[in-house]
């Protein structure tokens, strides 16, 4: 008698290719570059081309491999722990990313909630309005903010005209400018995942809560908010992770007194020509960003198994 495993039909080749292509993409464009950066992080700076040693010489055979492995060291990671510049850059990036993500959630959730409660015929138009900024180059939008926030820019002119301030305040090269630029640029990444979840919310649950005499605010707190948790988590991850490594916005709108980690990596690569140090900073950054994703996936799998 044939077992169930033996009688189970094999997946066609096309189906296997469809499954394998995303993994191949990740291997080629994420894993391989990451392994190269990881290797550079264990190297030492050298005035050469490439500007680090050791370099793997496969033509030398086993001897070349042993010399390559012997030349690797953890000195760059020890430097990260001993130099306050890197620690301050990590803390600054995490602080700005966390604060901006909270602002994005506070602004994005009401927008997504209002979009989901609008008539069905208006929702596509509202979605287009949310993604409309993406139709313009990201760099051009940041340069526009530079013009708005400069001393004689539109923002100060409006504040002076409304008699809110007597002297034009300084916006550029401050954390406030970074917050404005990041919140403006990443708002769609928070709104769209929340809208996707809220739009599919079962309205019968809200009606049942109303029939049982539950006030609207309590219905929102006990029904709507918990059911929208997947959208909140997705929006937070989509915003927090890239904000931590953001370079363009803090470089153009912020100052250099406390650089974010993206600026530190750029400075090590192009300013100091210290590729190994920059690579080690990047590897630690990837580890910091991947850890919450792995924990979230693990928790989601455990929740699915219990369910």
C-alpha cells in the first residue's frame, strides 16, 4: 500500500522556479553583498587598491586561503566599542528614528482611519493623493524643504506675517528640520499599511459592539485598534528601519554636531577612506535592524501555531 507521501504529486518545474526566484534574488542582491561587506569589516586599512588587506588570492591555492584567514581581525569592532563617535551616532539614529516613527504613527493612523471610513468611490482618489509625492524625485523634495526652511524661506515669512514670531527662527541644521523632512518623506509608508488593514475591517464587529451599548471610543480601543495591530507593526517597521540608516535628509537638512549613522558610514568610506571601519559600522547596523524583524517573525509564527 502506497503511503500518502508517495502518492503526493510533485510540484511542477514552473512552480518551483516561481518559489526559487525570490530566494535567488535575495542571495544575489542581499546575501552576497553583505558577505563582501562582512569580509571587509574584518580587514585592515591599506594604501592600496582595494584600500584594505588581506585580499583573497585563489591563484595561490590553499596557502593563499590560509594567509587570507590569518590576516582577518576584530580590530574594527573593538574600535566601535572604544570610540564614542560611533556609539553616539547609533544612539542619535535610534533616537531620531523612534521619535519620527511615533510622530508618523500619530499622524498616519487618523489619516488611514479617515480614508477607510470614506465612501468606497473616494478611496482610490485619496490613495492617489497619499502617494502623489512619490511622483516627484525624492532629492528635489528635500531641496524644496531646504528652500522652505531657510532664514528667508516660506515658513519664516508665514510666521512673521501671522505675527507668531518677531525674528525669523533658525530651522536648517537642526533636529527639527530633520524631523520635518523625515515625517514628510515617510508618511505614505505609514499610511498605506494601516489603510490596507483598516479598509478590510469587519464592520459587523463594530455594529455588534454598538448594539451591546459600547461607546465609540471604547469600540475603537477594544475592537478597531487591536485588529489594526498588523498594520501598525508593518508601518512601524517600514518607517523605523530605513530612518535609522537615513543619510540624505540629515545631511541636507541637519547639522554635523551629532551625525546619524548613515553620515558616519559615508564619512568613513569617502572622507577617511577607511573601508574596513565603515564596513564594520554597516554590519552592526544591519544586525540592529534585522534583530527586531526576526523577533517579530518568530512571535508571529508562535502566535500562528497557538491559533
